C-alpha cells in the first residue's frame, strides 16, 4: 500500500473557504452503528477493529495529510474492511482521499502506479471572467449539503467514467471512478439557512446546470457555515467492455451504417480485444432472388476473404455457391501462422496467403438462430487467436448479430427504394428482374461514384393479352350528373336570394338574382366546360362573399343561407348528389371487378407466372404478358398461353354477369361493355422508368399499342353502331387464324351456358393508320 500524496484535482478558491478536516471519526461511528445492528459473527470482527482504533490516540483527532504515513496501519484496516477478503491488491484500484476528492493520500500500489503511468488527473478549468468563480469541488460540496440537509441529490454524481489511451497498446480504455462519501460527516454552524426553492427550481430539474446552481447557492448558502470531516473512498473499475458494448449500441441506435460507423465499431472491437495489431471486419449475408451473397461491393464492408475471392477471378455464381455451402455448415475457422502453412489442399488458406494476412479467424454470427453474416478477425502479424480472445469477442456477438441484421434489412431497403424510385410497385412474376437490375445498379454505385444510370428492364418474346371493361356512356352520364347538380344548386341559391330580398325590405338589389336566373336558363341549353369555369367563378367570387355578409347584417336570413352552404358541401350536399351517386356506382363496379381479377390471379399464377397490369379509367383496362423470359427458370409451353386466353374470354363473360347483378345496388344504373384484342405473335416489352410502366419495343410492336388505344370506340363498317355493346363481348383481330382459336373457346363456353349461341363475324371501319380490322362478337347469357 502507498501513502504518497497523489493530486487528482485542484481545489478552487471558494471550496477553500469551507472547513475541511481529515479524520477517522465518521468511519468509527459507522462501525459502532453496524455493531449495534449486526447479529452474526461479524460482531466480533467489528469489536476487534474498533478496539484497534480506540487504542490509538489519534483516532479522535483531526489528521494532517503530511503525517499520513504515521497512520498507515489504520488505513490498511480501512482497506481490509472495505474490500473483499479474497481481493488481490495488485489488481485492485482503491484509494482514500480527503473529504473533497482532490488528492489521494493512501492507495493500493496498482492504483498509484496506474495514475503515475497514465496521468489521468484532470486539471481544474479556471472560472471564466463572467462566471461566479465556482469549480468542481464547490459543486461537490454543495451537492453533499443539499443531499444531507435538504434531501436534494441532483448534484451528487458519485460515478464518473474516465478514458485514457493505454501506453503499451495505444488503445482506449475506460474506468469508472466511484467516490464513496458515506464517511464524511457534515455539521452546520448555527441555524440551517432556508432555501428559496422557486429560485432554484430551474436548476434542480436539469442536472447539467450544476455550476449555475452552485453560483446561485453561493449567496443563499455560504459554505463557511459548514464543516466537512472524514475521508472519501475512491475506487476505479475497468469498464472497457461495458463501455465498448454501449458504443456499439449507440451506433445501432443511429441506424446510419456509413463507413465511419463501421470503422468505429471495428475500433471498439479492438478495445475489447486489447490488441492494436488485430483488425475486425463485418460482412452481412444478404439475398437477391433467393441467392445468398455477401454485400462485397459495399464501401462499408471491406472483407479480406471476399476481396481475396474476387481477386482470384471467381465468378458471382461460384461465390454464391461457396456461400451456400458455408451456410449449410457454418463453423469457426482459424489460422495462426498462415505464412508457415504449406497445406496446398486447403482452398481458404490458398486464398488468404497472397493477402499478406498471417493470422485469420472467421466467426459465424447468428440472429435468432439464423446466420446473418460473419465476423472476420485478422492480423498482418503473427497473433495467437485462442479461446481467450474469442471469449472477449463473444460478449459483443449478440450486438454484432443485430447490427448485421440491420445491415441486411438496410440492403433490402436499398433494393426496394431503387425499385420504387426507378420503377414502380411490382408483381412477384417480374420482381426478380427488377431485383437484379437494382443489385447491379447498387454494385455500380459502390465502384463508380458518378452514379451511373440503371439498366433497362426488358422482356423479349412475350405474348400479350389485352382486355377492357368499360362503362357505357360514362362521359355523358357524368355530364348529365353535373348539369343536374348545378340546376339543383341554382334552385337553392335562388330561394336563398329571395329570402334575403324579403329581409332587406326597401333596400332591394336584384343583380345577383337576375344573374342566377340567367344561369338557370343557360344550363338547360348547351353548357360546356368553359361555361362551368365561368359559373364557378361567379358562385365563389360573388355569391359566397355576399351571402356571408348578409348573414352578419340580417341574422334572420341565417337559416336560409346555412341551407345553401349545406347544399354545396362536396361530401353530403344536395348540389353534389348526382355526382356522388355516379361515382359511387362507378366505384362499386371497379371494386368488384378488381376483386374478381385479384382472386383469379392467385390461381392462374400457379399455372405459369405472368405479368398483369390494370389501368383505372371509368372502367378497367388490363395488359397481360406471358412467355419464357418472364420466368426463365420454368419451362414455358404454348398450352399455358391457351389456358390464359380461354380464361380471358371466360372472365369477360363472368364479369358481364357480375356487373349485371350489381344494377339493383347502383344509385345510377350503369352498364359495362367487354372488349378483347387478339394478337397472336410475341412482342418485346421494356420498362419505361420515366412513366413507371411497361411499353412495347420495335416498330411492329408499337403498332400493337396504337391499335389498342383506338379500338374502344370503333364502329362496325358502313354503320353507326359501335362494336362494344352492353351484354356482349367483342374480340378484335387481324387474321382468321387468330380468330379461329377464340371461336373454339366460344363454342366451349356456349356449351356451358355462359354465352349465347349466335356468333357475329364483323368488319370494322378503317382507323387512322389501321385497316382490315375484324371482330367477333357474342352475347352473354344472364340466366
């Protein structure tokens, strides 16, 4: 044990005004109290210690720090009481300090050497010119006073964490400094001052304001009224592991896994290992289209092994195969002297030798029993990787597992964000293709910071199927609903204006009434969108302000004016009744048709994957693409296409029946037409990133798209009759060979009682750039 005086902080001027004495008195009183309450064999132990102190005449006196060596035996007894019997003094950082922990006067040799070697003493910051001149010791003393006499403990911080850089390893270590103040007795001279809690409240609720609180207390609570007697016990505990684990947690909380964060975690793992020559790397295992890969190109993950595999010329497929093999049998791999190994049959050893690494270990990391990645431990020097090292690292593995899991989730989110940003919401049948494109884009970004554009997603030789369920005369129905609602609004407005005129008595002003009447007459004639804009301007800019002003001026008109504003409420007003009824009916049709397609797809996709995209109009249009390039891992047969075409015809008949059954539920009776465009030849499609949809490629294929857009209102040749009619299914085609396949499907469905017996063979009018179109048309049986 050492009795050398070791300063660990400087006293500030204010604290020196207090009366501070060093003595054994509070310690002896503590032992006497324990003797009164103890009921075990420890009573003899306490009596013995108390006798040893009382036999020394100095026990009741104040001690001078310069004479500490005279009391070494008594201080050793204090150490004996305060530490476990089996504690090794060479490994125990323990010491005694004056009542203000500014200097250690007695300590274990290990603590004395530690302080000398690492110079962890903190120089007291001098108060600035605009402060009240209080330092840490004054704050400490006020904290004790508030705790003992006023039951306020906001300023007393007994545990402080100090960091220092180890002189040998050059790594950071962390120690918790605990100051035990139970052996300090505080006495007040005269009456205890009364505190104004209202003035102190703002400081008491914020522990960071201890200096400001001490400044306030300096006037209210002079320290020269108090005597501090006894000593403090100071212990240092190595908390490098706990602090390092908390550091990893802090990084995880940020959810920002940049290169700096990964380097910070690697440095933290070094601190845990206690060896600056050891390096750490993390590599999460991620998946693209069911194939496991390391995120090797991520700038945050500089894996020695992955870089070695890439440098050896391994393809991405072989890397994925090796990873799959490791996933099936994950295990710890360790080499302690790679430069001296001569096993030419070890493929991993052969990969690592050219890297210059001499010691290497690979640890699998699991999250909820699932392999989420690996932790690499390596050194360019010969370092022994043994159980002692692995046990240190083991404590961090649960957090590393969470971190790798978060990294994997972040990778998946990046893929999804690229798809969402560059593409659109995708279906499972084509998701794999977009995953590949996103992964390639992400990989390019890691190596090329110029942010290269994403590749075009393309499917070649796919067979298209187009269909449209349209609401007949939906445009004219919408115009009619608007006209009826406007007429209703003008009727209510006219009545409201009449009520206002009656209330105004002799102050008549019929300008707005006349304008309202003119609009009512005009609405019965030709009324276009330009008229609608002008009417809305009249109602919003002239009528509404006028009505609000009249409501204030003539309170008796409030009910009539409120009735008008209730009528023009867009959600519930009578002036929107017809439009709401139309929209409700349209929504009913679209909801039911969408449900039909969603349910049908689930079964059809099990036959062979295909792309299905719906477009919302007043009805529903859809595109279907099917072919080998949609699902390259599954053999495509022409029979799959036939099944899909037959389903298309059958679905149109069933949807016609469905919408017919909905008529009683509709506020406005709406009928649907069903249209199919037959195109026998395959086409190429690519995803247009700007419009977030698939489009055809090539001049011939573009013709297919043009025809699709023009046949919805096509007429039968030499007539005024539209091809599409409620209760019927129309199928447009070019050649008889294309039509013949659908004729066979029609005949099958006629036998089931779904379609009428008569088939119409029709020639269609010439369209701009399109001629010789023909059509089949067949009626749907509703009973």
